[in-house]
C-alpha cells in the first residue's frame, strides 16, 4: 500500500552560464544534493534587481537553470559553495519554499 | 473597465520523462486542470533529495516539466492521480504557493 | 571579505507568446526591472485555471517564460503595465516569494 506524503523542502534555482554546468553539478554532488533538473538554453540580461545595474550577463549568453529540492540544512552550504564562483561570474541563485511528493510505503 | 485581481493558487511542477507527456496532460485534463505550460528538453539526475539515493533518472534522459496553476482543491487529486505512475517511473512533483493575475471585467 | 545575505523579493514569471518578447522586455526595462531570464520554446494549453475555460493558447504556440526577481514595489507597476496586453493576448503572470543571494562586500 502506498500513501502520499508531502515534504517541505527548499527549492534552489541556480542560474549561470552553461559553460560552468559541470562545475556546478560537481559542487552540488560534493555538498550532498541528490538530484537536480537542468533547463538549458536560457537567455537573459542584467542583474535580477541586485548589483546596482552591474550587467551580469548579456542577452546572447547561453544560460542554464539548475533546479534542486533540498533540505533546509543544505541551503547555506550551497550558497557558501557558490559564493567564490559568483564573485567572478555572472548569475543568481533563487531560494523558495516548496513541497515535494514523497512516496511512503507501508507494509501490511 | 478592467481591474487586476490576484488569486492565490498552487503551482504544480511535474517533472517526468517526455515520453509520458500525453499520459500526464490527459490525466490533468480528466482531473479538471484547465491549462498548463510545458518546458521541454530538460536534463536531470537523481532524486531531488528523496528515495535515499535511488536513481530516478539519468542525465541523458529527456525530461519535461509541466507547470500548472490550480486551486488547492485539485492538489490532492493530482497527487493521487500520479501516484501509480511514480511508483513505476522516475520523476517528482513540486508544489508551491503562487499568486496569479486574474482579469476581472466590471461592466459600467 | 564577502558575506552572503539573502534578500526577499518577488519572483515574477510572465508567460506569453514568443512573438511579443521584445514588447515585454522593453516594458520591464521601462518599469525599472534590472534583469530577467527567459525560457524559450515552451508549449502550453489553456487558462491556468482562470477565464472559465477560455482557451488562452494552443499547444502549438511557441511560448516563452520571462523570469524576474523584483522588489515588491515593482509588482503592481508590472501587472498594470501588462494588463492592456493580456486583455488582447493570451498568457499569464505568476507571482511568488523568493529569496535571492545578495553579495555584500565588507571592507576591513
């Protein structure tokens, strides 16, 4: 028998240039993120409201968005892990609350 | 005259292999979901933090994300509807709170 | 020295036909949105739960989603700015709460 349970997690959306995809997924693996989904071939412009007009990427850049659902305890390690990267490269990280379906098996 | 109202809904993000797109949209139609948007050609890996390391999809799989905004009353039917599928196939469903613009017409 | 701070913003997701991308980004620029990311080549159907079954776009339409993170003060100008467009064209705007990494430099 199966029962559906919802788990509260943090959704992390990491936008960066596609050239750095392997760097980013390796970093997530090392931090202990067990899975992610990647949206490829994004375009973008600007700073998402931060950095006071500093241009973060041009419209012609090929960007990706890496989406992961993680326990709250991993948010800080992820942000700390990406901080050196974002001090030199353009991009942004979004964090939001989500619920995720969790399959729980009950034996009879 | 038009006035903008915001409605609180649940955003459902359904990630699954693209081969099952028609199954998923048919199921949503039957449940009464009136619209959705599909992001095609995602790549992904792993479990989004659940299933204890059970590999849900490989990086080479072609995944899609179906995004729908639904009333809260439809969340449980959607999750129940997809449960048999996810017991046999990889993927994940994210649920989050959103507001959606709703156009309301006022006659004079 | 760098310290990571999180800023609370509103995430705006604007879904519309790709033919109107330039209109939309020009409008965002004029409103003062400093950056955005665009997901191209979406497909979609229907109304996202509004408009009582009024078909907003067909599955064959090529849609885009423009994602921006903005201060709450910009939400209303964006919705007001897009209202005339959405009275004549299909699409939807999602609004949700997010946190965004903000790099803050501290001098010693």
